[in-house]
C-alpha cells in the first residue's frame, strides 16, 4: 500500500465513520472525536511508553490501553543483561460511555490506573511526558522485589514524528490512527527493592506509541521497535509495523533520527534458518539490513465482557545498519528493542 504525505489539517473520518484521508505526516494533523459514538467493541486505544537505560541494561514498558469495553494495563521490566522479563498487569471495566485516553495525539492529558498490585499515572503537559509507576510485589529477574519510578521524557517542540492513518480493510470501515515519537531524553529516579537508582544522563531515553483505531472482530498487528544513541549523542528510533491478517502489502519501515522523519518504505520481516533463531529486517532498496537476536519471550492473555487479547513480547538485541535520507549510514550493534505481536477477538 502506497501512503501519501499529508501536510494540512483534515478530519480523520467521513460522516459514515469510514477513514477519510489515509496517509502519513510529520506532525499530528488528523482530527477525531470518539465521543460521537461512545464506546464500541471494535474500538481500541492505547498509550505505550518504553524507557531504556543503556548503562543499567534494562527497559521499562508501561501500557495504558482500552480495548472496547475492557481496559488492560501493564508494567514490564526487561533485563537485557539476564535476558529475562517480569510483568504485572490488570484489567478494568470503564465507567460511563467515554474513553479515558485522549483523541488528540498532541493534547495535554492525565490518566491513572491502580489496583492492589500496581499504579500507573501518565501525565503530559506540552513537551513533558511524566510516567509514575509502582509495583510493590513485582519480582524482578534478579530476584529483587518491588519497583517504583518517577520518570520524565522531554519531547523537542519542533521534533517531527511518524503519524499515520491507515485503512485495515478495503472499505475504510476499519482503520488505525497512530503517532510514534522518537527516542526522547529521559531523566528520573527508580526504587528497586528500596534501593535508589537514577536514570543515566546521556544514556537514558524513551519512546511513545500512541494508537487509536477500529478493528474487525478478529485481527491483530505486529510492531518492531528499537532505539539508541550514536557515539555523537544523536538519538534514533526504527519501527516496523504490519497488520494481521496479513495484507498483500509489506510491513512499513520507518526511521526517526535527531527529531526528523526519514525513510518510510516497505520492508521484509522474516525469521532466519540458522541455529541462533534471529529475525531479520530488510528493505528492498538496501536502506536497511538489521538482525534481531531474541533474548526472552513473554506471553500474556486478557479478556473481559466478550473481548480477548493475546500478546507476545520478545525483547532482543538489534545489529546492522540503516541509511538516512541524506545517504548517511548509521551502524548499530546490540541496540535494545523488541518485537510485539498482538491478536484480538471481540
């Protein structure tokens, strides 16, 4: 599927709630309000943050999602040194007929979730993204018990992002509206088993995935993401996104580098035949060739009031290269990232 760049403000949906203007943009430009129809079984929304500390060899992934009439929330700690993960998650029925998550990807917002096992608070004010979490009973891969964190991501005000409005079927009835921010500078403090840890200056960064959509009864998607920092301190992020059931078109590969959008093109994503069992990303025009060495796998399920979802999270080490629009080649070695596969039914 060929996507055209959108450069002006436009409505996301037509009056019959089909996708109006498919394409991609460097800044948020689609306008939408889910309040007109209220909650629907096929409508899904989530904000997902991933914060990585290279010096500490770990990532924390925080998910706040609404899947039709079910809310799903999780905190995942990925230990790359040990090659293991730990996760706590919960579900909740929404109150009323409105979503908690904002329809505008650039709007200020504040959402919270809490139960007996964890607390999540996501607060956004302008370019500042604050993530507060507690998981007092979470057993981490190294045996420590308890995680608490107050982390802040700093988004550059003039930074470009990858924004897309993509049809999932030929009619435009089903669609996905997304925004992906590149690696942002991170700061914050963690308490791991009551031991204080500060995110490492210059070696800590975070990403955000903002996604809203209306999906068919059975389907899903996969996403591959890695981020890092060059020797010169330049922040980058690569993404690969595709839909289930598989479409005729290849998944979409994109690069965010130093606050600018670069390549957006079709790519191949496949599993190698060697004993290492690595995954490969390859662009047909030679703009990227990346291998992924899996470190672990985490499978989780959720379901409530007619909805079911399964998630397979595979953190890994990314090595290879990608080429920017200006022809510059960026080599990466053992960068931190993950493969995420999600299947839904409602």
